[in-house]
């Protein structure tokens, strides 16, 4: 029996933030007519890192493509490695960035892929949310630099 090919899929996520302390808010989009988690709330801009592109460049590109904003002052918050229970044939590595300054007004550009934008307190996120993103946002102020999601409890 031949072992399955292994794939590692990188993606970049951009969380626009405003306010501070307990009043910090994040801009989220409600996913529209998409194959993964339609109707769930998620990062206002996110997507796969293209071949030959850095995670930072992907974050900037997604912000332009999805929100029509530029000049982001990106800060890497943490990296998350994701898998499914059982033998992994595809794993994900997600780069989560925050930005507190940018140019332009965030607007839904891809109107079939996103149906709504909204600012939400980190302490009062909407439901339903994409599960790994809900976890990411719960850890946003923890100072963690590396997170995992999708492995059985106790794995490291």
C-alpha cells in the first residue's frame, strides 16, 4: 500500500483591530456562497499563500482583494498548525496578522463570498464562527506565538 502524499497548505489571516484593552474590537466578515463554512463569521480578509508569495504579501493582497484597503501596518500575532483527527494527509499552517492602521475604508469587494462586515468586541464574538478562528481570537492577547488546532487532546 502506498502512503498518501502529504500536503502542507499555508494561509494568511488579517484581523483589523480598533480600541484597546477590554474595548478592543475586531472586524469580521460573514462568509457567503463559499464551499467552506458558509454563513459563519471569520477574518475580514484571509486566503491561501500563493506559490512564490510570502505570508506577509498574501495578507496584504487579501486585504486589497477582499476589503479594498492598503498600507496595512501588519504585525504577526502567531502561527497555527492545523490537522484533522487521524492520519494527516493535509495539514494547514496559518499565519495570523493584526493591523491597527490602514488606508481606505474596509468594504466588501467579493459580494458573493462575503455577505456582511461587522466590528465585534473580542469578548463578544458573533456566532456561528469558523471554529479554528474562534480559537485564534480567544488566544489573540495571550502572547502565544504558536498554536495547534485539530489534534487529539494531549498531543504536542
